[in-house]
């Protein structure tokens, strides 16, 4: 077992250090019957794991809940980045925290954003906010100062293996400008269709955390794929590019 991350996120600290890039493999595309083995494949090359929670209501698919998070917490100390595709995330935030979530991200489309952010802050977990491809940037702008992470969906949520929607890149630009203007440390994350080819596009637009499901877990060498996505994103924003 590789031990890279502390299980608790310190409130008020940025999730990523300045200049840091992170690949967060999504276990949605892993073998759910062998999660411990699947996670071990990538635990040496990244310390973030993206957990997709789908309630069959906010999205037309159902995945995992707190009991599964509790189980996989026993096999790794990686940072658990929980993406809650749920109509009623407020009912479950504490259960996810108790199960071992380090951060939770709630969708702006479900409303109650301010109180959900306050509740995540109270629970001592990272505060994440997500917006879908069809949701305009203006929907999240009033809450940017409340969050640690903004997840700009690069596919319509619900399923893995969809194609990257490049049109949403302009939202990353808006977020970057607003964060700079207001002096905020917000990690910009992208999720959906991320691979070696698309991560550089998102990196140039301002993303620093790259969720990748099928590209990683459907590859013959998941660790090498994580390394390659990281390297491609990093090269895209290195001086001289
Ligand atoms: C989709 C999920 C993603 C999913 C991405 O609703 O939020 O995290 O795992 O899968 P890929 O990387 O295959 O597009
Ligand atoms: Zn996700």
C-alpha cells in the first residue's frame, strides 16, 4: 500500500500547491469487483482518486455510496475526491466525510449552493462545486469565493467514455480571471474525455486537475497512462510552449 496523502484536508489550505498538476483517476471505469487491485495499479503515480457517486436521479445511472467509500478507504490513503452527481447531496455529506472522503463536489444545478458549501466547510472537507456543459459560467461565479475546487464538466455527467467537449474551455478562462481578480486559490478541475490529447487543451485553458476514467483504467498500463497524461498537461503549460 502506497501512503501519499494525509486523509484530512486542512481547512483553508489550497488543495493543490502553486504550479502543481494532478491526475485524478476515476474508478468509474475500473473493475468494481476488484477495486483494491485496480487502485493499487495507480497509487504509486498519483495521490488523488476520483469517486463518481450517481444517484439514478440527477443522472440516469447508479454507482456507489458511503459504504463502498468506507471499504476502499481501508486499502489506500489517497486523497478521495468525491464527485456527487446527486439531487440531494446535503443528506449525505456527513456520511461521505465519515466514510473517508477528503473533498466533495456538488453540482450547482441542484441549488442550495451556499448552504452546501457551508456544510462541507463545517465538516472539514474540501469544498467543490461542479457545473455541467450546458450550465453557463455565471451560475457558479457568485460562489467562487466559497470553494476550493471548481469542476468544469467536459462531458454530460452520468457515463464514462464520452468525447471531450472543447467548447466549455472558455469557462476555465472565466474562472481563472475571476480567481486572479479576487485573489482566490481555486483548483480548476476537468472531468470527461480526458486523455493525453485533451489534457493539454484543458491545461492551456487553466485546468490543473485532470480526471481520467476510461483513458486510465481501460489502458494496458494504467500507471504509465497517468504519467503520460500528467506529462502532456505539464508540457503544454511549460515556458517555451
Ligand atoms: C462522468 C464522470 C466521470 C467519468 C469520466 O459522469 O463524472 O468522472 O468517470 O470518464 P472518462 O474519463 O472515461 O470520460
Ligand atoms: Zn466525475
